[in-house]
């Protein structure tokens, strides 16, 4: 205030010189740090995507089961699957609010893709003539419905999808968890790892409404051979009564289950779509796995909502030592040659628009 009075007085006294001095003018000399002025934030650096080592494993690690040449499915029933009474603080818990995912175009069925297919990456879509597809093994008789969808009547379903390389157990050099994590795959570099997996199902009849549909990947055949070490997976579960959750199968059969979340109404008699998204990410400088589950509750191919969000940062579960892991809770960061659509306790199910696509890691 005193400064302003002084300037006013001085300017009045020197009015004759005003034209020369330009008294009181401040145009072009604004202080960029004056109160109320803000600068736009800079761009936040993007975290680089992890790139697993491609080193070739050495000899078989002592104590690690050797792979074989044949594989027959045994009952895929989990042991020690009881979820904790109280949700664990590690790993990250599922989000409480559903989200509208971003869209990345449509697949060949017109289904919205949440993430684009990796350029040059692996992809598979249920074929028009699914019974002749060598990359698809439903392991049961499937029949075509009049609307173009497919029907399967079985109380135990394991529909396997192979990469373009196919399933070649003789090429699995080791099941040692440290080697698999180091090189990033179990059988081949193009194993199913960072994927968006989609299925549309209609439950017509079930004997147990507490059972579920599963989408799972990051392993091979699930049976008791080779101490079960080929049977690793993350399983996205959509229960017939509307609940959802993720399970981690460190080996067959050793499960750890994340808490349930109520996601929708019972599924009987209606079409519903769901997606499992699993991508490697980084947590505190270490490789981790981000797991998400999405629902398309009205089966319109477009209206997807995130209903589960979970991160395995190496502090979930604890039994990887069984297959050579040095840390029991290590995340399943490697790919596997088989992705599977699974369900049990059913009498009659229709399905359509199945797909598995390779996407970018985070």
C-alpha cells in the first residue's frame, strides 16, 4: 500500500516526464512465480515394460521332476483351498468399485477388446468349424446350436487352447521354477503369458450352484505326473451363483484363493461374458503379475465392467519350493503352452465367442 502511494505521488510530481519514463507500467514483466499462477505439470515418465531373460536353461536342477512325453488328465480338484477368514494385506486386495474399462476396438466376433492384440503376437478364436481346429481340444463331444453357438453336456469340462506352436511336452526342458521365471516360458517363447482371455457362456443346468466357470493359463497339463509341476496357473473364477475371485495354482494340486466378491446375479438360463486379463508388471522393482476379471453381464459384447483386480507381488501363497523355487510365494511370471476354459458340476452349457489373445505387459 505504501509503495503504491509513493509511486502515485512521484508520478504526479513528474507528470511532465511521464511520457518518457512510462511510470507505473509493468506489461511484459509479470512474475511467473506470483501467487495464483501455476505451471502445467510435465509428462509422467512411463514405467518400462519388463522383459524376461531369454537365457537357455542349463541341466535339470537336482530335485526337480523331469518332463515326460505323455499326459492324462486327473481330477483337477484343489487341496488347501480355504480362503483366509480375514483378507490378507498382501498381495493387493481387489478393488471395491467396478470400472468402465477403456476400449481397444473389436475382435472378429464384434466383442470389445480391452487391450489390443500384441503386434505379431499369439491369438486364437473359436473356429466356425470348431471340431476340426487342431489348436482346440474340448475333450468332450460338442454340438452346434441353431443360433451358431455350441453346446456341451458334461459334468467335467476342460477345453484346451494351444498356441500356434502346439503342445509339445518333449520340449519342456525343466519345471524348475527359478529357470521358468528367468526365461519367461515353460515350453516355447510364444507360450500364453500376457493375455486377454474371453468366453461367453449360458448355464442351462447345474448340479451344484456353488461351482464355477474358470479361465486359466500360465501352465501346461494338470495332472499328478512329474509331481504336478506342469500344472501351474492363475484361475479367474465366475461362480454360478454370481461370485468371483482368483486362485493361484502353484502346482497341481496346490491352490491359494483370493477372497470372494459378489459380482452379479445367478447365471442359470442367461448368456454372460467374462474376461480374464493377466499381465506381468513391476512392484518395487521386482516382476509381479496383475490379474483382472471383467463381466459383460448382458452379453451385448460391449458393456464390460471390471469386477476383480488383484496383484500377485510374490507374497501370496507359499509352496513353490515343491518345484524348485527358492521362494515359496513366488509369482507365476512365466507363460505356458495351454490356456483352458473349465467348468464342473454342470449338466448342460452353451458357449460361444471364445478367444485368447496375447497383449502387452504393463
